[in-house]
C-alpha cells in the first residue's frame, strides 16, 4: 500500500511537468503578447538609454530565435532568475518572496474558515432538508457563490470596519505578533472565505443528500448502527469524496479571490504585486508572480489528488492520474 | 416465549397526497418460521417490509398495527430502537448495500458486542466465508456473492430474532443464487429466527419457505402453507403467476400469459384488484372489494368466486401440465451467420477468447452464461456496437469482416439482415419521439418512406398492438408495450436474425410470458432466427433449439437444448442446471 | 436524466416556484429593463459631470449621491446594467456554442479526436483561470471584448467536459445504439437524438456560466482592466470610486449590491432549472 502510494505520488508529480511547461510557455509568450515589440514591452513602454536597451536585449536574448529565447529564459527561471522589476529594479524573486507570506497567511486563514464552517453547515442543512435552516443555508450559498470577494470585502470593510469599528480598516499588521496579524487579516479572510464557503456548503449538502438515499445507509439503519456513526462514517465520509474532487475548483477560487481581496483591503501581498505589475506592464514581475501562483495551484492539485486516493480505496493509484 | 414474534394487522402505506400503495396487510411470523412474500413489481411487498422496519422513504406514511412481541413498531422511534437488535433487513443489491469506504470487517464490527478478529472470523465462517482475509477487503474487492454473505453476517451481528431479506438473490448469478438462498434458510433454522423472504419468484418461495403470501397491486390475494398453495392455488392470480413461469424441465408450446399489466394499487380500491386481468371475473368481482385480512394461518384466498371456479382452475393446471412441445434441430444446411475466432479484450482483461458460433436460418440459438461470461459482448460485437480485436463474421457465407470496421455498404446490408432487441425497456426508445416518428425515421433511412401509415400499422399488428399506438410516446407505455415496440422497430428492416440481449429479463413474469409467446409466434410466422442471450435457463428451455454455454469468454458446450440441459457434459453446465431455483423440491411437489 | 420535453421541464420550473424564486425572477426582469431602456429608464444622465459638486452622499436630488466627478451614481448604476448583461450573454452563448460542438465530437466519436480535445480541456482546467484572465487582459491592454474573449476560452473547457459527459450518457443508451444498428445516418443520431436530449443540461449550465461571467467581468473592471475608462459599469464604478467609500458609500455599495443581486438571482434560477432537468 505505502509503496503503491509513493509510486502514485511520484507519477502524479511527473504528470505535472508537462503542465508546468505549458504554463512556462504561456508566461514566456506574455512578453510578445503585449502591444509593441518585446523590448518596449519589457521596459513597460518607457524611454530608456541605448545602453540599458542593449543590456535588456542581451539579458532576454531578443536577437535570437524565439525557441532559443524561450530555452534560455527557462534555464534562467529554473535557477531562480526571473530578471528584475522594470519599476523597482528589485530582483523579481526577492519581490515575490517578500510578498508571498502575507498571501499564504490570508489564504490559509480563509481556508480554515471555509473548512470549519462550510462542511458542518452543509451537513446540517442536508440532515434537516427542507427546514428553515436548510432553506436559509441554500439561499445564502446561492448568493455567496454569486458574491465576488471584492464585493463582500467592500461590505465588510464598510459595515464591520468603518461603521461598527470592530476591525482595523487598514494595514496587514505586519509588525505585530500572531494575534495582531490575525486581527488585521480577519476581515480580508472573511471576505475571501465567503464565496468559497458557499461552494463548499453547496457541494457538501448535495453530496450528503445523495448519500442519504443510498442503500448502504438504509442497510446500516436496518442493522441498528447508531445514527452518530451513520452520520460520520457513512454520510460525511462518503460525501467528502465529491468535496475533495472539487478541491481544485476551490483552490483556484480561493487564489483568485485572494488577488481581489488584497486590492480591496490594500494589502501588500502577491496579488497586489501582480495587479500593480499588470497595470504598469512590468512584464518580469508578471511572469514571476504568474509562475508562482501556477506552481502553487498545481502543487495543491497534486496534494488533493493524493488525499482523494487516501479517502477512497476504490481509486486505483494508476488510474486516478486523470 | 409464546405467541408470534411479529404480528402485522391492517398495515397500509399511503403517499403524502393520500394515494394508497399498500392496504390492510396482515400476517404473523413465528420463531423458526420462514415466510415468503411474493409479488411482481408494484405489489407493495418491499414497501410493506420497509414500513415494518421504519425505513419508509420520505413522504410515505404507514398506518395499522405492527407488533414485535409487546412493542408497537409503528410508534415513532420504536422501530429505530429495535432495528438490528431484534429485527433486521437486508436489501437486494449486494453492490450498493455495503459502505464502499469500509472494509468487510469494519462493517461487521459495527454490530458486534465484542468486535475482535476471532469473533469476526467466526461470524464470517457462519456465513460460509472461511478466508479470514475477507475481513480486510473493501466491498469493491469482493464478488456479488461474497458481498451478500458479508451483508448477511453484518445483519446477524447483533443476533436479531427476525431477518427480512428483500430479493436477496435476484442480483446474483444463477449458481450463487441457490447458495445464498440455502444459506439464508439454513441460518434461519439454526438460529431459530423468523425469516421473511421477499421475492418475485414463486418457485423460489416454494423452495425455501414454510408459508407464502401472494401480494398484488398493494393487496394480499392468497396466503397459506407452501405445500397447499403449490398443490392447489385458489386465486386466479396465483395460478396465472405459477403458469407464466417458464418451466425449466421441459418445453411447452405456448406459455400461459396474463394479459395486461399490474395496475397501481390506488386504481383498484373497492374491487378485486385482479378483476381486469382475470378470465373468470364477473360483475361481482368489479363491484366488491376482495382482499384478505389477517385471520389465522390457514390457506386462504381473496377470490370471491374461488368455490365456483376451483374445478376450472384445476383443469387448466392439468392441461398445462400435459402440454409439451419438442425442440427441433434446425442446424442443417448452410448457416445464416457464422462467427469465427472472435476475440476481444477490455483493457488488460480478455473477455472473449476465439469464439466460434453458427446460427442457422430459422433456428433459435440460446447463448447462456453468468455475468462477465462475455455473452452480451458477443452479441454486441456481432452488430458492431463493440469492436472485436480479431475474428471473422460471415452472412450467407460472405464475409462481413468485423462489422465495426467493414465497409459502410456491407454494414448497412448486414444490419438489414441482423437486428437487435435490448434489455432495458425504459431506455430502449427515445423518450422525445412518438412511435410514429421512431418508425418513420427507420423507414426513411431505409429508402421506404411510409406516407399512409400502412407499413407502420403492419409493424404494430405484428407485435399485437393497435394503430392507436402510433401517436403515443414511450412515457405513456408500460414496460411490456415498450418491449413490443422495440421488437417491431427491429422488424422494420426485415431481418432474418434477431439478437435478443436479455430481452425479457427486466420484465415481470406475467409480461415476460407475453413477450416470449410473441417471439415464438414471430419465429413461426416469419421464419425468423434468434440469437437468444440470457442468464435464465428456464427461458432458454422454452425458446432455444440449440444452446451454447459460455464460461469466462469461452464456449464450453454446444448442442440441442434438451441434450445440454438434461444431460450436460461439462461440469460447469451441470452446476448451472442444478442451480435452477427450487428445482428438486418443486418436482417432488408435482408442480406445473 | 434521459431526455424529456422542454415543456415538461418548463412546467416543473414554474410549478411550485417559491417566493424567493419569484423575487429572483423579478430582479432579473428589472435589470433587463434597465439594460434595454438605458437612458430612458435612468433618473438622469449617467455621464454628466458636476465637478464643483464632487462626491456627495445620497440626497433628494441624487438618491445614491454622486461620485468624485459629480456624476449621478443611481443613473450610472442603471446604465451599468447594459455591460453587466451583454458581456456575460456573449460569454455564456459563445462558450456553450463551442463547447457543444467540441463535446458532441469528443463524446460521440471518441478515439484520438476525443483524446486531443480532452487533453486540451485538461490543460486549460489545470490553469488558474481568473489569474490568466487578469494577466492576459492586462498585458494586451485589453478592454471589454478582450476580456469577453478570454473568458470564452476559459469557460469552454469545463463546459466541454459537461457536454461530453452528457453525450456519453446518451451514447450508451439503448435507443442511441438501436439507431446506430438501424442504419440511421450519423448526423441524424447526433442532431435529432443526442443533441435534443443533452440540450436541457447545456442550457441549465449556460445560465450558471452567465452568472459566473458577470462576476468575472465585474472583477476585471474592478481592477481597472475590463471596460474602457468612463464607461458606466458596475465593476468600473467600484474601481473609480474606491477612494470615496467612507464619504459616499452608496457609490460603491449600490453597484456592488447590483452585482450580487443579479448574479445571485440568475444562479438561483439556474439551480432551479438544473434541478428540474435532473428529475
């Protein structure tokens, strides 16, 4: 079993490589996607000295064929060299690593809220199907799914932050300790969690309802298995399979939400780094940040696939690699 | 303890909107007794048992008096308190009955007082599983028979006094079916439990039960000891059910079919539920309710005219017993269709290994085997629904190659000669198209547009339906009617060979007999040949001239049906034949 | 999930509609009227600037106050209904038109062509979609229609998967197999048998696509990347008014609420349609 699992993990990581390559091609092509020639794209359209321009052309090998440019760029990227920001002259890696912790903090905080609230809410709604609790959970989840993080962020910011004054409306609490940080990041994390939470509630509820109809649940009841055990070992455990299947959707939604939340709350995370770079056409930073996000998403997807295998013994390791 | 374990009186089940599904059911169950509850789909047999268990689906409500010893089981929460400990139930489908994420051992341990490895092994041994490693397996790693055994062990974990088994063998292969039913009966006896066996199969009930209750359209029509009912059924429905079962030991010219379909329980309140389909029905049957209550264990029938028509019923039974027919060996001359060396794999698994088979003009070749034997795959490869890996198919001696890869023209001609009838009547017709549209499409594609409906009407007539059916949609038809339409559709291209892939196995017995008779008539009238794919040897006995037995992708025995079934040469064929439900006991009781 | 008539499904949708669903339907209707009526429905010009007035809180004259340039927030919100509906409609229709063709081909024919299509779908699905949208629209200097096109490409992937699996369900149905055996031409099987039976599923998911596209387009505009500057658009209003949240909150909260109400109502109706189809 363990051996098979290790082999599966290796295989799954291996199948992620082509995907990473596709993303790297996409990121590389960005330079050429921008209006004007590559060199001016790399300067963000600003006039720079001839020497600087020459240095840039040499750095990005712009005079060589596209394929060579890509391979050289990829080689540099693999050694951690994504160039320097056009704006700040800071190495891209430094900028990304500098901003990443805040984004990770925010994402994990939100993920905790989503898991701790979403699964129990979905379960409770399903168990009392048709009740007032169920109906309100369903309606809220429909509107939650339709509420982008920047909208919920604005409402939270205005009502809980400004009107009620419960939470700070500015800053990430970077200089404070754990609790200061948590306090500063609560509103952003809530805003981020809300729409994702709705997805999780929806999937959990639907899955539990489907499980309740299953023969094995009726058979368990007929055998006198206690309701508590039916709820945990039968309904919830089986319902987790579709939830985990949807994990990649959830991860992507969380990540995209994080970008918007950082803008809404003016938090200096990876998302605002990316959006600032996009607004200023700071191509090297865009490339670095995009790659970082993508690798993160792919790794989380690999992790959820493994989790999936652990939850459901039916999945044969070889076949689950989609 | 004296008195019955379970006594049920005036048990009714209604939907939220008030429609009756089951009415006034009454029976009792004693320690060590096995009773069979027999009925076709819609009879209310499963609903009744779920009501007793307190496991009715949401929206259904049970009323009446259900007593487990002193306890009223219909009181809210009462059934839940006793489930597993005193009364338990197992379901039909072993593939959906066990939690897929739990090992067999974990499932078993849920009900045990001292769940240890030894105890689990002992419990598994009780249901005939001697390999303790099974405890560590997940359901998906077990065969259907093993799952059903694990299910039984789990149901018995808490040592209940009553076990209700809902069609415990229906989803299993023939050979496993007999084992499971025997196991249930033996376990019930050894433990002194009360056992309730729900089944659609009267013969199975006769072979395993002490008493039998016959349910129809939500009402109890006949009840009594197995021997009495088997010897002389006193309700026309029971007789009809008995006669429509195709006998496995010999061939009859025509099966007895009950006309029409089972009505919904709600539509037959206040009269004899069977009146519409009964040959002996009179005005009194349509005017007064004829349903059994719950008085004692004697042999009783709800039929209002049972005394008048008794002799006629007995005579019909005797006539049927005498009627016999012989299979004809038509395997002479040049074969119509010949399969040579058909081989097919799915992934790593070989399903067909060099199949050689001939079907001669006008003959019916039965193709029998258990699930996974590859019998459907042969049929599907033949018409190109599945692509074979290797092999040759010839029609009238001309190679069609593999129909899936053959040239378009050859394929079109081949399909004019060879047509197909599917198993599931509910999915066999496009739900959006009226019957007219369905037929028109085929005739037009065949270059024979039928503007004045003559062709379509003729097709309907051939399958015993009126032209009024042309404008109906599948949703308005019963399962039997849909299967008739499917046969008519297959006949539209004027085939010489009809492949029937389990074409009657999804139908109720009474309807199955209608369709089998129709197929026999078509064979006589049109000289149609059949490749009859089925798991049911009794059906094969009625239909086939020759039979080919398939085991794990190989044909192990071929020959005239009487020879193969009466004197099988291969051990596997012997197992199949001897596993026919209730074979030995039935014959000793002199059944039809 | 096998085929059923559109009328029957329609009956199930309208029959026993809860009050919440009626409210949702009314909301969609109001937004639709705003989008079609535009200036005729708005209480005033959405573009007239009153620089001397600047941003003001709600008043009798301007029910939702004014933005920094003194423009009427309520009028701009009404006018914003147009971009809020047009883009998502194009995305949902475009994505499903392409996905239906791809899904039918992949599902019915199978084999290598199925493999090619589905590997492409897998790759797009494994990408962080919203991020790609931001980057592509941003780098290309985008605008509304670029954003719409990028979303179509991103939505085609999951939609193709949905169509394909619905086609696969149909394809293995005996009535489709019967049609194949009965020499019914392939195009008839595809368009007369399979397509009508998967259409309800396609339509119900297209409605959900619409709501999702609305939120995504608004998001891009909120980052300043979607619609052109100056356009009256809900997302763009959030971007332009982001600094006056504490002086005239209505300038942000009103368009923000409109995004949620519109997308939420459509999602609710879409869920209802999907349930009716699944029955």
